[in-house]
């Protein structure tokens, strides 16, 4: 559902497979969620359901962290990777994310206390009630704890071990860490000069909902190896 604003701009030209991670939405009964289980499920999907056994992968937020680790473990299954909102954490954010119970509790409490307007205003996108209801169904303490734990498993050191995959990592300039995205891009480019990092200055974290056409244009350009849209500012 989260990519439903973006897919209309891609579905005519690409065969799209939209994935719910274990424990989430349509995969709610596939438990438990862990980085290992998510990557094993993704590798099985790509190797058995995708023509040629290789795919262009797109990941955002938790899905981006999963995609980076997937590219490290199974580079032979990845044609390219477009990921955003998933630069490995550092500093105070690393301290917070490393305490998944605290983060999960805060998220559950805020979800109960905030109004619809407050919730979407903080995220920075137009209200999408059906998606918020789906988020509520996914927000168990166990799933949130597992999700935050998975994010901490993807580090700048593990990203440096990725080989043979053309990767772009993008920061939403209004919510994501631009400097950490820049650093991740440098690490990726050290082993593969084709890898790039960009920032979209006006984008929030969930900018597939905020700027769906631009998001799709970026995905298309990266997959096709063409010039990125002008709103993508290269981070050097």
C-alpha cells in the first residue's frame, strides 16, 4: 500500500513485485520478523519468481536497510538497487535506535495520542487514512522492536562489504541525515565507482507518498542508467 502512489508511474513499463516484509500486512503470518528471515524470503522470491532470477530492487526506510544487506549477501540476485532513508545510523540517532524497546514504546504511544492531522503533518505528507490504519495493525511492540533491531544490524562497515552491485542511496533532505547518506555513498563508491548518493532537498522521509512522480522518475533513471532528475543533488 505504501508504494501505491508511485506504482502508477512505473507499472506500464516494468513488471513490479510489491513485497510485504515478514510480519507486515499481507505477510503478517510469516513470523518472526528478522533481518535474516526477510533476506531469506526475498532471495527465494527473486530466484523463483523473477524472470532471469535477478531484479532491480527498491527499498525505503526499513525496506532500504533490508535491501542493502540483501545486496551484500546476494549480489548475484541484484541488477541494481535504489534505496532511500536507510543510511546507517551514527551519533545520537544510533544511541536511540539501539534501544528498540524505547523506540517501539514511543511509536506506539504517539500513534495512540496523535490525531490524524498531527500524524500526517509530522510525517509531511497528505493524509492517507487507509495506510495509517494498516500501520496501526503492524505496530505491535514485538514487530517494532524487531524492526529497529534490524536497522542497527546494517552498519557502515557492513555496507563497505557490498560488491558488484550498482547502488544509489538517497536522502530526503527534510527528514533524513544528509551527511550520513553522503558518507554511505562514499563508502559504496570506494568499491564500485558506479554507486552514487543524492539528496532531494524538498523530500521528507516517506517521500514516495509526498512526491510519487519524482520518486518514480528517480527509480526509472537509475534502473535505465540515464541521468537522474534535476531535483536529485549529487552528494560528493
